[in-house]
C-alpha cells in the first residue's frame, strides 16, 4: 500500500519538441498506521444467544498485523507479487503503479516509501456473519502520518484470504458508525439511495468535477476540500506555457474494480468507500500537429516514452463519502494514481 504521510502527487512534465513544458498535479493521501486503540464494543448478549461475527476481533487483528508485516516487506523491496498476497482491488492498482514508477521518484520519496508503517488507534468494524458481507473494516490512524485524519481500511475475502482492497483517509472527522447491541456494524446496500444518491452512483456523479468543473456535481455534492481540489485540477488544465499549443480534457471511465463498500451511520446515513477513475487526454491543437510532438513526462514514459500528438493517461482512484438522508453527500477523501499512459 502506498504510504501517505507523503501525499501521492501525480506530476506530469510534458515537453514540446521546442522545449515548452507543462505540469499537471493531482494531490492525494493514502497511508498506514499503528497498534490497537479503540476496541469494537463488547457484545452485551450471552454467547449462547448472540449472533456470530464474520470473524472475531482476534482474527481481525491478526489480519491487520499480517498486512502490516507483508506490506512493509513488499514496500522495502518493491515486490509487487508479495504485495498481491495481502492487497487487491483499487489500492493494489495504485500500489502496483507506484512500484512501476519507482525509478522516477526522488531519493527522499523512495526512502519514505520504504520505511515501515503501522496502524494505531484501531477500531475493528465487524459485521455479523448473517449480514451477507464478505468484508470487514478498520478505522485507524497511521504512524507514517501522525497528523493525518482517520482512515477506513477495508479487508475483503479475495482468493480465500482477507486482503486490503481500499484505504482512504478522511479530511474531516468521520461520523459515528452504527453498532448494534452485539457490537456488530451493519453494511449498507450500495444500490439503495441515502438522500439524493446511492453509494454505487457516487463515482459517475463525482467525475463531473473533472469533466466539466462541476456543472452538475457542484449542485449534487456539498463543498469539501476534496471537491475544491478536483475543480482546481479542471481549471488548471494545461500549463500556461503550453496553453497556446495543446488542450486537455478528462473523461470518466469504469474503475478497474467497481465494488463499493458502505456502512450504516448512527445518524441514519451511510459512509461509503467507492472506486472511481478517469482518463485525461492532452492533445495538440490541429495547426501544430504537423510540426510538433508532445514528449511524455518521466512517469508517463514508464508506459510509453514515444513523442506523440496525443498523450492519454489513465487514473484509478478511491474515495470516501458521507451520505445523509437530509443533506448533500460529502466526499471527504479522494486520491488518484496514474496507472497507464499511451
């Protein structure tokens, strides 16, 4: 998993044959952290009458401990196969891309990524076995970024083992997650609306911030640090030195791993971790296509180093949203990673 005390930054340096450069930056946060803190509430009913959890707290702790150990080893050696034994889904798409782009990173970035991290202040969010869920979550902080907000880390059953499939840090305090009298959380149906949107409609709606600057999304979502950052990316467009030569547009696309994870909140709403993705297309203006080419930046060149009239980049993302029955949904954490360029 990418550590994000270092917010992942996607920086593209695109160079025209005549020496013009441009930079596009998307900011994001991931992370990893330390030890147990808050416990899952103790079931009040007797063992004979209480329902069983998907797994016990001890089993959940073991899964998290194992993830820390294996992830730290994989990060230190950029071992994508080893990482795949404990990661899957959107976060594995991003981590794999980090390893692919390793040589483009600064020595300081590499050193930070290789350093061990641990989850602390863990709160295990375990559903009942009869909920139908195949996953559990952990709310935690990270030793790698002590000042970062809480993260929700989702472990899903993949190939017979619990693997981390999503991790998103929230810019704002998370509302209280609903817990029943037995200490179990309740998964929310991703297809069921909470207020104006269902969790599985979040990605398509949110990507409008990149496609149009939020003409629709700005009315659908409450303003947050994440949404303002996405609008800034849209408005930033091509670097000023290239604006006379090229244009850039974003297009929503289906995420590589479309599964959405959602939990009921105590206030009747839901918190959702959802995958999201888009393509960016930088293209020379027609009058320059016969005489100029775009030279891809270092990270883009990992996938395709050829000079071309059009540079198409693929970004895979993951995000956290809070949905309320009586208010607009809030996206309080989002990150993207460049995973391909052509």
